C-alpha cells in the first residue's frame, strides 16, 4: 500500500520534469545480483541517479549482462512483466515507477474470492525470461464425471486476456512472464481462481466442481450477492457459508435464520420470539428444509439461536417472492438449507468455542474418493454456567440444547451420488422451580442424484422427520407431562432437463403427517391432573409440478410453472356438527360424524400457477416480476404474544380450510459496476384466504375441536422493498421495507368478529423496517462489522376502560391490535480477527468479538397493563434483553 | 473473564426486565354499563351491583360516582319474579331470606332510569362439592426484591381438598384473611387524634376525651378472589388447591389470623369469563396469551351493540373458615413495630370488629 502511494507521488513529481533524458550505455557489471545492487553499481560508475523503492527491486535479479546496451533498453528488459515503468528526471535521473493498475486489479480479485486461493508456480524463477511471453496450457475436466469440459473460460485478470476450452477440454493461453490470477469459470461450475507465478511455459489441468443444481443458468461468480442480483427468480437469495461468517451474531454464533433476517422483507418480532415473518406472512407460512427434510422449529432457546450447525452448511437458498413450482405447502417463503458433502479425499474439521455453546465438525473419506462422511455437533453448556450464578432463581433454571447432524455421501459411479443425512436438535428450558419445556426436531433423509448426461439429471429424495415437545411439571400435586408430536415423511422426485434455451423441471412430491395433537398425563397418582388425550390426525398432501426456465429472445427469461396439489385428511377422525345458527362452541354440537381408520374425512385440491420473469434492459439493468399461488394445508395455531416452541400445528379439516395465497411482485434492479453498487426496488401484494385467526380468549391448548376457538380470516399484505448493496473493502447493504399486513375476519356472529369484521393489523405487523449492515476489512485479518435494525413496534391490544367484578379489577379490551409497542432498534458490532492468513497452514483460527445491543436499549417485547403496587392501573413494558450483550467465540478450521 | 461469562449466561433471566412506560390510550369518557350480579345459595350473599366503567388509566378515587342508582332490578325465578331493592348506591339486594335453589332457572332483567333495559341469559345453579380439608403447611418462598436481592420469607400455605363430586370441575375460590393490629395514637405529638380517646382542650389543658380509644385496635383484611380450578384437573376430587400463602410478616400471627374460604361452583361459561380476566393478570411473560374482550351473558335489549360488561352468576357457595395461630408458625413470629398513630392508617384496616372475630 505504501509503495503504491509513494509511486503515485513520484509519478506526479516526474510528470512535471521536462528536458533532456539520461542516455548512456551500460558499463560492465556484476551478474546474478539484485536489481538494487545493479543500480547502485551503475550509479557509482555513471553520472546518473536512480529513484526507486528497494522493496520493489530487491527481489529482481539481474541474471544476464547488459553491457553496452542503452540503459533504457536494459531496464525495460529487466523490469518486463514486473509492472514497473521507468521515467526520466531531467538529464541526470531515472525513476522506477510501479504501475498501480495491476495491483488494484489483483486486490479486487482477491477481495472477491471466497474460500481458498490456490497458488501455483510454473517454471523456475531463475530461468524466467522477463518481458517475454510464455504459454500456459492444460485440460479442464468435470469433477463428477471426469469428462473434459467444453466452453470453460480462462481469464487472466491483470492483463485482461482470456480464452475458452475447446471440444477436448483443452486450453492454451499466452501470457507475459510474471504473476497472474487466472479465473476458470463455467456455467453451473464453481469458479476457480489460481494465483500463478508464471516463469516458463507449462501445463496446468483443472478439475471443475459442479455447482448445486439451481434454477439459474447464469452464474457469474461464486458470489451470492451478484448471483442474487442476476437471479432469474424474483425474490430469491442465496447465501454461502462464507458470507455467513462476517455477519455479527448474537453470542458470536453464525446463524442462518439471523442472516435471513437481514434481508429486506424478513422480520422477527424481537428477541425471544421463535420464527420469522416474510413479507407480512405468518411464521407458519415458511417452509424450512434441511437436505429436503421438513424442519418445524429451527430454533434453540426461544429463537436466540438457530438450530442449524453453521459449519455443516453448504448453502442456503431463500425464496420470498415467486416460489418455484417444485416447492409446495407453504405460502410465504422457502428456506432451503443444504448441508455439505464430506470431503472424500482428506480429513478436515472446524469448530468454535463460545461462552454459551461450542461446536465441532469433522469430515473426511470413508473410502477414498468414493464415500465421505460429515459429522457435526453443537452443545450449550449454559446450564453449567447458570449454576455459577449466585441467585437461586437463576441457579434453579436450566437451559440446555444441542444439535447433531451427520451425512454420508457415496459416489456410486461417475454419474450417481447417494447421500444420507440425519439431523437432531434438542432443547430443554426449565424456569426456576417451575415447568420444564422440551422440544426436539428429527429429520433423516436420503437423496439420490443422477447425472444421466450433460442435459438430463434426476433427483430423488425420501425423508422422515418428527417434531415434538413436552411440557413437564414435577410438582407433587400438579405433576403432569403434556406431549405433542408430528411425524412426517416426504418423497420427492424430479428431473432437470436442459435443451436449447430451456431448463425443464418436472416431478412429484408426497408428504404425509401424523399429528399426535396432545396427550396430558399425570406423573403420579397424587397428581390432580386428569388424563386428556386428543385424537390423532393423519393427513397426506401430494403435488405434481412442471416448470420451464426459458430464454425468449436475448433479453427475456421466463419461468412458467404449474403445480397441482391435493390433500386428504384421514380417519380415525371425529367431525362435530354445530348448530349453524350460532357461533361454534362446545354447547352447540348437534351431531358427531365418526370416520374410521383410513376413511377420508376432508379433501381439498388446487392448481398453483407460478410465474417468474426477468427482462434485461441492458447488462446492468433488469426488471423482474413474479406471481405464485400456493396452498397451505397445515397451520400453526398460536395466540401467545409471540410464537413459542409449544404452539401446535394442525391439519386442515372440515372447518379449518387450506390457506390459499396469491403473491404478485415486480422489481427493478440496477447495477453500477464502477461504484460497486447494486440497487433494487420491489413491490409486492399478497392476498391469503382462510387464515386461521383466533377468537378473543381462545384456549388453544389441548382442545380437541379446536375449530371452536378460531375464526376464518383473510390476509391482505402489501409492501415495498428497497435495497442498496455495496461491494469492496467497505461492503454492506441498506435495506428498507414497508409492509402492511392486515387481517379481516368473516363471521356473521358478532361475538366472533374481530373489530367488527374490519381490517386490523396482524399481530406481527411492523410497517417500517430499516436494516443496515456494513463490513469493513481493516486488513486481510481484521473485519469490523456493524448491524443496525430498526422496526416499527408491533401492534397490541390496549384497554380503554376498567371495571370491578366481585372485587376484581377488570380491564376492557375492545379493538384488537389498535396500538403499538415502542419502536424496536438495536446496533450490534463485531470484530473478526483471523489469527493467521496463510493458506497452507494446517490450522486456521479466528476470534469473533461481538457486542449485541451496543447501546443497551431495552426494546419492548410486549406492553401489558396491570395494577401497580399502589393499585393504580399502569402500562408496563417487558424487555427480554435489558442490556448490552458481549460475547467472544474462537472459531477454528483444520 | 469469569464475570463476563457469568453475566452472559444468565441473560434471559436477569436481563429480562419489566419497566413502567407512558402509554396513551383512548377512552370512553362516558363509560359503559357494568353489571356485577351474583346470586347464590347462601342467604344474604346475593347482590347486583350496577355501575359505569371508568377510563383505564384515569385515577378515580370516589367510586360511588360511577354507581347507577334507581334501577329496576328483577330476578325471574322460574315463572316468579323477585324485585331487588337498592341497599346502598348502585347495590341491589333481594329479600333477606332469598337463596338460590338447585334446579330452578334464573334470569335477571334490569331497567335503568333512562329506560335502557338489560337481560341476562338464563342461568342455573351448579352443584358444589363440600370442602374436605384445609391443610396448613409452613413453607418458605424465595423472591427477588426490587434491587435484585434474594429474600426468603416463611409463611403458612393453605391447601384445600374438595370432597368427591363427579359432574363439575369448574370452581372459583375466594380467600379472605383477617388479623388484628394495635397502634398507639395517644403517642402522637403534639395533639393526639381524638379517636385515641384523648382530647386535650388547648385552652384549659384538660382532657375532655371519652377515654375510649376507637383507633387503637384494627382489623386488617386481605383477599384474593381469583383462584380458579384448572380444567385439566381430574373430575371428582380436587386436592391441594393452593389458596393462599400467608406470610409471617407485619405481625399477622402476633395474635391470631382468621381465614375464610368460599368455594364457588361455577358453570363452564362463567369459568371462561374468569379465565379471560385471569389472562389479563398474567401478562408480562414470554408465554403470555393475548388479551381480548371479556365475554358476558348480559345483553342490552334492542341494541346492536349486544353484550354489556359484567356477568350474571348463579353460584353455589361452600365455605370454611378457621384461625391460624402462633402454633402454626415453627419459627420466630414476626412482630409489627409499634405504630404511632391511628391504626386506620394501615392499608386495608378497619376499626369495626368483624362479626366472626372471637
């Protein structure tokens, strides 16, 4: 850096110099010495003064004799390929000026490379003929099939020269002797960047790794930001594991769900709330997949941590706009999390030691080149630390969680890969001397990928999973265990077929659920608790889908898709018939219909058209638009302040109809390459039918005929997202989202109507949301990150009046969600320090220091109303996090 | 490092905090009609209180202002009608010997001075189980004081067992505790209050008082009216219902402590009414249920607005009472420091000796 600045200063100085140039022939001189010595020797012998920085010249060796050659010719020959020019200073001096262009280009490339930069030397520097050209050649092959690849581009960045492989996969490129960063890039292949020290002609073969199958065929670099920008699907985002690293995390944990929440249109109602809301949709409208297995609750410790092991992740793809036809079952978004295949050649590992949790991941070959494994685990030890606190309430509380994940990948042959993965997350939280909560996710999946040929690939997946929770109380008189569980399986099979300008995807999927909706049991004979067991429900949903991503003309890519889904609820099932003249409740049951085992108790089906289009105005300006309709057949019912682990999923039935959502979105995307900026603005409108709203005072737990607690409603959501992203040393983004998420009940009965059937804000509606995320690379080893989040307070229902009944003060709450809690805002800062930066080191470590909630704002989780100690009705604010929260994590990789 | 770690780990419990905030809400300045109607199977305990609601956060000291006078209150009992009389402003009572009888249908009709009429749903008495026992356990409770200091307090916990009754599991219990306190108003300087029995004439310096102190002995009443059964509890016998924790503090057990428990058998609908109120009181936790409208079973006749605030309860009451004494406290009895002044100044105190006090 200092060199460049000095060089520029010298350049300024010399450019003012005019007059006769130095001109003499080189006298006899030593050979095999550094250029520094050479210049010093000439200075002594001739009337000349050289201006140079020794760090530039010390490494350059003068290996031949330049005796009797003009000094200019000699220096040009010595400096060829070194990006150093000469300038004359009057009649006595010569300045050696470093040309900064190549360095700048080089630095830019280095900045943009994710992962390792391979360094490779061709030839011996002793034999280098500086200033001359040499040839690099080689063959490029595919990792999976070991077949030569056609059309891979080879680009030497500094000299801006490139070529492409021919039919046999070979390439050849002529470049000046010197240092070059060469990028090998190909459609659907991960870019490879290699820093060459090119001294002599030579050979370099490359194995290209395939990118995961995506709907995009245009991928510029393995840089998710760019890809997101150019994605053909509106509202699609891909985050790589490397990008997750620099986002400031609560307690220093790298966190997928928290990273998703940095995107425009994605909110959470605050600390302590599980789940996230996408574009005004409810938490249950997000489909969360881990290696295709459905995860019902991806949270540890009430949403403070996400339950995905950060080191086991390969990539995360998030759809919040037009959802591709191959995904079904949820309305607002798809979070498709894929785990890495273990390294099949070498053993590696990584992990982290934090103050709350520690984690470890190991991977390696089981049979070299054929079968690999990956195992990752994480556990909290906060429970142990809680015990250290000198306070009974804290000491008697327990918080404990862990997750484990494993994957075995077998490369059957060049064209077939089978991977089996298993995932378990487990949580326990026990309040001081009180009730304990346990929740657990299991998911096991097996995936077969077959690359029939360059055009056709086949994908099959079968997964089984379970989500369950238990609430347990050991108190003698009230001891109980309350259990809830969902078993599920999913089978999915589809093909990708690429031909001409089309990428066709077609397939089927089947999902089955078995809901054990609630089982309350006393834990001892002295317990007052009676046994309540709700009937289990079984349901099946299936879909067939087809979509075609096609290029129409030069500027338009459209992806029409169609999905047909159908749903069955099976017996045993008890259907209560209610008096239609009155609101449904336990007293109005007039008949009961019993469905036997396997009998269809409810059935629904529907067509789900999907459309995504991208129109390129030019290379830097795009318009994207999308439409998607989705049916959602299972629902998460909650009437707590925020989503908790013990809310229950229920299947659609006679009374709980499937939610049907239509989303329209359109956006304009602009790239300003010079400023390294991208900007986008998107508007969306989402309308959802049959959203289950709860009636006032609904009692959802352990209720067999839950329909008596619900009222059918419609959601009307509209919004705008504005985003600016900057690349470079200071990188980051600014996102603003406006969302209006409203509900309207439809009930003829006044007692069920919420706000007289007029629109009211959804419980999680936060109209304004600003997110600013900035990362500054202080150096290659130090990254400073800031994260700021501001959101409108979510709505609450506030009392307007009070009265007394039998000596009890009662508040009268009338209109639902007409008030808002105070605005949420928070700043986090983190510093990432890499302990070494050498690529060949066996051990790479980094420290992550994080300050969460820097200015200790007590953001409101809820506002509630109670009598104060003096009996005066008062409004109170509950804040989950009341102070700044520091953390340190040591992360390592080997 | 150690302290940092410790702070970090205890975050959820320690850093979660509750602060009062300013929160402006709209309010109906006129107020809405509130009908608090309780008809029981115990003589002299049935009453109907009619009032108007007050804005939520406004401090109203004189509650009689909001009472509705001169209403015509009629209780239909089967085909008969019973007219209530206004016993005190806004409170209407039936004839002295009235008590609700099992099997009959009750309906309340109210007409206010302005001609507005209100009608309740038809209601019946719900069977009540007898109270089998009230157990007295001496236990300790640890609480965090305001400045986060642990305080362990001993006290008598009252636990109630019902007798077996199969067809009802909805109960509400009311607890009323009473204890006697003594003060020394005669020590007030320079002029003791006249209730001390001392009345010094400032001119003559002669005590012209009655010599009878009416504010030296008081009875303090504390109550809890919102103890609800848990419907997930077994039918039949309910055991160990925690009724009250009577802390060994403020001289509660210095003389003796009187407790009275009313066990009120209620319908499932009434249970929903009380549960909704209880939900309001249990805000302020991560798992708090959202609040909503409180249901009612009284409607304004001919009005689109429908329900009025309040409830018409027909309830069966079983009561029990007794005394707690120093014998129930296995540790040092807390003694109230000498109060200089009138005992009526003590929160919840009255100088009228309760009829049950022996």
